[in-house]
C-alpha cells in the first residue's frame, strides 16, 4: 500500500514537473508593430500573457515594418529562431511553409474554439495543403478616402459609378484641386489601383486567376483594365509625378486640403492629425461593371510559430492566447482594428470601423488580400514597377505588359 | 640569398588566414552560387549551369542598371575630377582663407553616404525641397515682372520621381561629395610638383595655361591615374545613394547593378540570380582594380 502511495506521489511530482517545465522558461517573440497605437497594445498583450503565465519570460523585440519584412528570412534560419512572429496571411505565409520554416499548428486550431468562430475565409488563408500554420489577428479594408469639406465646396456627391467618379475628377480639377493623391514611390499604392480596377473591370475571380498565373497580363481583359486606368488619367484625376512621393508624403496633400481623394487602407487615418480627421470620410471604390461580383482588398495580419522554435510548447500557448477572444477584443476596442473572430459584439468597434465593416466588407462578394500578398513576391515587385511606369508613360503599355508577362511565366514555371 | 627566413612568412599567416576566410572564400562561394537556384533559405540548391546568366542578359532591368552604372562612370570621370583639379589648383596658390576653403570643400567627404542621401532627398523634395522652393520664388519674381510662367509648376518638378531626372539627380549629389575627395588627392599631388621646372617655364615665357598643360599636369600623372581608378570604382560600387534616395525607382530608371543585386538577393530571395549579378559586377570592377593595384605597386617600387 505504502509503495502504491509512494508511486502515485512520485508520478504526481513527475507530471507536475513536466507540466511546470512546459510553462516555464523563455519565449522569444518578434513583431513588426511600430506605429504608436499597435505598438503599445502589442506590449500590453505581452504583459498580460506574462501575468497569466508568470513562469514564462517573454523576450519581445519590435522591428520597423519595412526592416522586418526584409529581415524575416534571417530570423527564421537563425538557430534558434524567434518562437513566434508577426506576418501576413496567404501567399506571403505560404512562401515559408513551402520552405518548411513555419510550424504546423493544426493541433492548436483543433484544440480551441477557432474553427467555430473564425470565418471559413480566414481558416483557408491560414492553411497550406490542409494544415494550419497561421492565426489571423486583424484585417483592414481599402476604400477611397475623401475630404468631405472639399466635396461640399465643389458640390459633389459620393460617386457610385465609374462615370460619376470621372466627372468628380474633372470638376475637382477645374476647381483647382488635385482630385486624387497617390504616392507610388514604393509601388504598392499603384498596386491598389490595379487591384481595384482589375476586380471592377474583370471581376475578382479573374483577378485572382491572373495573380495565380492562370491568366495573361497580355490578355484583352487586362488591357481593358489599363484602358480604364488611362481614362482616369485623361480625366486629370491623378497628382503629377506620383513616384516622387511615398504614401505619407502624398497624404500630406490631403491633410493640407489640396487633394480631395486617396485610394488607401484604413491606416491612412493614422497620419491625419486629430482635428483633420473629422473632415475625412471614405466610400467604396466605384462600380464599373454592375454585373460582376464585388471584390475588395482586405489584407490580414497575424502570427505564426517557427518550425524550429526552441520553446515550442510556450510558443503554442502564446499563439493560443493571441487567438483568444480576449486578445481579439483588445485589438477591436483599443486599436479600432477589425478582428476575424465572429463571437464579438460589433458595437465594440469605433464608428468608422463599423462603417468599414458594414459598407465595404459586408457588401463584398469576394475578399482579396492585396496585390503583393496574393501574387508571388518577386513577381509583385516587377508588377508594381510596371504599374508605376504605366502611370508615367502610358504609351509604353504594350512593352510593359509583355515584360511583365514574360516575368510571370518565368516565376510560375519555376514553382512547378 | 636563396634561403628565405621563415619569420616573415609566419607573421603573414594570420592576416592571410583571415583574408582567406573573410574575402577569398566568400568571393569564390558567391561565384559558385551564381550557378545555382538557391533561394537563401532552403538547404536545397540545384546546379542550373548558365541559366542565371542567360536570364540576366535577357533582363531589361539588368541592361538599365548597367547603363546607369556606365552613365555614372562617364559623368564621374569628367565632372568631379576636373572640378576637383580646378579647386586644387586654385587653393594651392596661397589664397586667403585657403585652409578654411579646403576644409569646407572636403567636408562632404566626412559625411556617411546615407546622410548625404537623406540630405539630398530633402533638397530634392518636390514640395518642401530647397531647389523647388527656390525655383518657386524665382518663378514668382519672373511672373511679377510680366513673364508668362506659373510658379506652381516649380513645385511639380519631381527630381527623384521623374524617370528622366532621377538618375541625374542622384549623380549630382554624388558629384557634390566626390569633388572634395579629388581635390585633396590633387592637393597632395601638387606638393610634389617640381617648382624649379615651373620657374624655368616662367623664365622661358610660358603662359599660365602652357605651364599647367606641359609642366604641372604631366607631373600629376600618377595622381590622375589613382583619381580615375578610384572614381571608376566609386561609380561601379554605387549603392547607398540609390538605395536611400529612390531604391532604383521610379520603375528602375535610377537602378544600378549593386542595388539590383540587393533587391534580387534580399527582397526576392533569388540568391543564385543575385550572385550572377555580383559576378558580372565583379568582372567589370576587377579590370579597374587591377590597373589601380599595378600603379600602386609600381609607385612603391620606385
């Protein structure tokens, strides 16, 4: 009897020790949240996690967004790599699952309520070949942001159709305003225009097929997209020399009241001073072909665990915490971010976020990530160069598209 | 003396070892990489033969970048070198404040490339930049005098955003820095010019131009070689200014080989392809470096 008691105590001690081991030690977390609001919240979430698991010491480092994107490869092949990292859903994540650098976290997904509360779209963007590798944290919408005071002064209505949009451009141009600001120094703001025009002209399905290499950049459909882009240029929509500015520089024109509109993500409001935010609103990118389903860009950010994480158990605990309702609610309430979980009361969002959800995303038939997240990264770089070049030199379209298509064929052939 | 002592050799071992590990090995490894399709992450890398080079020679961006490097070389071996020489000649004549002026002209050389790039990016900024603001006021003045110009147009000049201007604007910033360097090299060279020859020329009634052309300049020949070679190497390795000011944009109109290589290696994860670019750049540079080394060795032996 005594032996049995002794054995049970020993077992209990061993189990406790093992359990304790799983919950102690270090966790290395690298994030790219450096803008004031998300950075503060990120730190708060880490602090809350350490409060919950006092034996785990989180080594948290934040790196500037652009630097993080370039350095992540070196982080992941370091030994040991960081345990948990922030990253982008979709193609950008799959690049690393293909190279075997992201841990399979299917058991975390199935051990929690995630499959019930994350919409199917978010589940599939977290997967590769049927297994889960990612947990989405938040997403944002793109829209045409505009100055309500300029619109009122010139007497304009929010355009629902392409023709109305072009008319607004002409009226604003005639009134001495820059109708549309765009700062394409780093390419991607021009890719926003391509995404929207291509989705509105050819439909989101064609768009995704093109970005997956199943359609040609030299097709009639894509030429038609560029023809619409040219119409906007001919209507005097765009600022001169867009490539001279980065996106914040160009937003300055809108803040100063010189430019009326800007096709941009939700984060544009972060660069507006508080008093200027009241005169800024947004509308859905105008419909061009009403018979097509409506696509929107809504890039999703989230987290993954390194495949070679030194502290795998802690990493899984942390990522489970990051996907919890509690953390989702903090992002929604405190940072105004749209969060993927559906078990939250939408009233916790600030009004602008609610409007984005209701008027942009709930009305969308299809949600894409963004050009440089949906198509292979190296092709995206060439594509964005091509869009910027087209805006500067529309006459060279044939050559631009031929070059881009050749590059696309090479990139997709290399993947086979 | 056929028997050489071992001591010098043993002293050389450590630096040679370090050199082999840090310079020779990486160079050879890069050359080997150029024949693979390595993506920088996966352990897998396949031998692809000359495929990277074939792709490179068919890549428009490569030719654009190479062309820009050559434009850079052409501008650099003419403008900053002659300006630097002119400054050196002027400041070598004991003008007033010559010490202050020498320091002032040399000062840009002290600044890091990144600092120069940031500073010039502000100068070139279309809205708030020094150049366009100055032009804006000049245009305004011209307009008030009755000329038909629109001051607002001055703010639309995209020095770094216009594909026709971007490369030239970057090279201009680089020139601003390089002049001081050339000046210092020539100032040092002028100290070695034999004054007796100059005096003799003057006695024979040579004009100042003749003195320079037939007496001073030939004596500066070793310096000129060094200046030219350094200038060419500077132009070929250009990266910092381009990366900070335009990242090669808009649409590669200001790209150079080093920046193109960086983009392929660290943004597109094409290590093999980037290595091929590096090899081409290396082959172009090696010719000039060989001339430089030959000259240096020759001078030391003299």
